[in-house]
């Protein structure tokens, strides 16, 4: 009977699971202030630009219309959400564990904002997997996830029409956020 191939988990790459936790915690601590600033904090539930019910600093799990939160709840949710997102980044791209803490932190920020699926196919993940840390950081600049607007589009949004006539937009805040992720990421790369 043929045995199934063993799956290598990130813990076995560095030898100690607790070590991974410490690497993730360091990245979260570094990224937390920038993520909080980029997300902003709203103490009542609202629908974001993608019509997802959101509260605090981008928290979406279990959010319902009419919900409110305290500063302490918002702080706890942001730390937990960013920890989960950074853990996802490491699970998708285990090479992040040997890279700069700033890149791990910005990978978590990106996933918190854009989702793990967008990270998985991103040039940042591809460059990080190849241990090209500077190139991974630089790739944040141009990676903007476009969305299809519902209703009228504010003039400040950069929009374009596809060859099939579908309109796609990028919020200016997202362009600014990617630039900040790039800068914060490069701050931890040697020789930057």
C-alpha cells in the first residue's frame, strides 16, 4: 500500500511551532499601527465599499446592522484579525518565515484588507516565495484590486471600462494603502 506524501507544515520548517507564533506576533506588533490607521476605526456597523457589514477597523466576522463596539473590543478584534491574516500569509507562503518581519506584517495587512485569495495569486507572494524580499515589497505598489461599483461612482475613484464594457474602479485610499504597505515593507529590508 502506497503511503500518501507527507505535507510539510510551516512549523516543521523552523523546528518549533512556538517559534512561528513569535515570528507572527512580531509581525503583527509591527504592522498594527499602520493597519489601524489605514482601516480607520468606526464604532458602529456600516457597509464598506463592497457592501460587507463591517465594524471597528475592518472587522467583518459576525457583524450585523445596528451593532456597536467599544475601543477595547475594536483593539482586540483588530489584533486577532491581523494575527489570523498574518498566519494565513505564512501558511500560503511559508518562505515569509525566513524573510523580513516587515514583509510578514504587510502580507498580513494585505490579506486583512484584500483577502487570502488575492495574496495567493499576487506578485508579492510569488517574489517572497523566491526569497526576493525587495521585489516582494516593491510589488505592493502596483497591486490594486479593482471592484465593480454599484450605483454612482464618486469622481475621486479611478475607473476604467473593460473591452466588454464593464466598469472597474480603484478607490484612491487603496492606491495610498498599497504605497504605504510598500514603504513599510521596505523599511525592514536590508539596504533599502
